[in-house]
């Protein structure tokens, strides 16, 4: 794999913190930064992750208010179920 070299300048406090973090992971600063950059660049964005959910929501025809009502109803049902056992013990 062809590699490209990138040179960056860091303030002294960032450089020393970077060196310490790298040391704790058993790598040198260059390896540590390379891993950070690779993970960030190769990771899908939040928009990419949510795209299928947004598409399904749009296709459903449900309004945002209807979704809010559905979520609230489910949240309440879970709360009621969780607390039903406590009410029987106290009653």
C-alpha cells in the first residue's frame, strides 16, 4: 500500500499529551496519530448511519408529531411495566 507523509505542527502541551497517550498504548506518537486519523476518516458519518432510518421514516408517511406520540406511548408503557411490580408489592 502506498503511504503519504504528512507533517503537522502541534503546540508543546498537545505534543506532550499526545506522546503520553501514545506511550500508554505502547505505540509511538506517529503510530497513534495514524490510527486516530484512519479511524476517523474510515468511520461513516452520523448522516450516513442515519440515512436508512430517515428514508424509512419518510416512506412511512408518519408525521413528526405522530412519531413523538408513538415514542411517548412506548416510553410510558415501559415505565408502567417497570413500576407495576413495585405498586403490587406496596399495595
